[in-house]
């Protein structure tokens, strides 16, 4: 009877461990999927910015010689360099995400994501404001030089359309993307905390 009781106890423990592992594997799989999505967001954004920067420089090459004034040339170069710098930062961030190792213990894995979250928060304080200030300043000079000989209302309209779009991109599209990224990160950190409690 005692042997039977011990056998049933062992069987119970085996079943419990059997149900735990698929749960762990499922959570790790979800975390990995979110990590890849997050990395791809930064990588695709960087590629798009690099292509944009190159097209802007190509546009400068084919620009009418009458429009190739020093302010216009400088403003176009600044816009292009801003795209390249932002792309570099996005690739750097994507690389930080790719170095996160899912094979580590849940506590170490969690700490990696928490460190990334801290890095991301610091980056957000200066990155997008600097990006839009550089872009806005360069475009302001470009449009002034390009449109200074036309009617004032047309120049004002061009500025209103350009800066309205930039404000929309910064305050709506940018914040929306940040919320999506934060939701992915919150889910990853929540799952890892759950795993840490379950397997500690």
C-alpha cells in the first residue's frame, strides 16, 4: 500500500511538471515572437530612413542649378543626415533587442528586458525632439529659400501644411507607435515575472 501511495505521488508530480513545461514553452515562444516584432519595427524603420536619405541626396544632384544656393544645399544635406542619424540609432536599438537571450534563466532574461526598457525611456526624452527640431529647422530654411519670391500667403500655406503634418506625425503617429511598443514590452515583462515566480 505504501509503495502504491508513493507511486501515485510520483505520478502526480510527473503530471504537474508535464503541464508546467508547455506553459513555460508557450510563454517563451510568445516573448520571442514579440521580441522579433519589436526588432523588425526598428529595422524596417531604419531601412526606410536610409532610403529616404539617399533619395533626398539624389534629388539634390538633379536640382535645378538656379536653386542650388548654399542655404538650400545645406538644408537638404541636414535633412538627409538627420535621416541617416535616426536610422543609425534605430539599428543600434534593434541590435540591443537582438542580443537579448531567451535561453537564460527567467530572472536574468527579465533583467535584460528591464535594462532595455530603461535605455528606451532615456532615449525617448531626447531622441524624437532633437530629430524633429533638426528636420523642422532644415525644412524651414529650404522652403524660405525656395518660396521667397512668391506671394506671402503661398509661403505661409506651405509652412502651415508642412508643420501641421510634422505635428501630427509627432503627437499622434509617434505616440501611437510608442503605445504599441510599450504594450509589447509590458506583455514581455509581465510574462517573465510570471515565469520567474513559477520557476524560482
